[in-house]
C-alpha cells in the first residue's frame, strides 16, 4: 500500500478494527501522484502561473 511496514500495524495494543479506522479512506501516495499527473496533463499551459 506504499506505506512503511508497521505504519499502523506497529502501534501497540491497537485492534484490527482500530487499525482500519485509522487508515480510513485515505489516498495512498501513488494514487495521489497518478491523479495529479492526469489532472495536470489536462491543464492548459497558458493557464499556468496565473492567479485563479
């Protein structure tokens, strides 16, 4: 999942239910990178650097 081993599972006395809750619906880093690349590829270069 692209997180370091034990990122959540290495926490002492944390139940499996609590581990899953801690992870939630978070986006893993590779998914975020892919999404940003797709969105940036769709952006017109003429718009870059302008204030929104």
